[in-house]
């Protein structure tokens, strides 16, 4: 199934790109985190493994939730 993903270099939490790919897609040196409906993600923001959200700073204090209609 095709889904949207954040592309993040291994051992980091910084989103280097967002892609649309098959769920079996892999790229050496990176891991993929699915971008769920209603969650904003773009290049240059940070992924928080504890809550699964993406934030504008490494301190995980600013994020935006988007409601899709």
C-alpha cells in the first residue's frame, strides 16, 4: 500500500525529506516514519519517538495538528 513517510537518517530525529512510497520501501542509512492523517510533517522538523508527532524544535514544544475535511 502506498503511504506518506518522513525520511529520517539513522541515529537522528531530523526529517530530511517526505516521500510517498510503498510500505516495503527501504533506503540504506535512513528509516521511515508513516505520516498519519491529520499530522503535519515537513522537511527540517523533528520526530518525537515518544508521542509519534513531529515538532519544529528539538525541545518538542511546537507542533501543528491539521484537521483534514
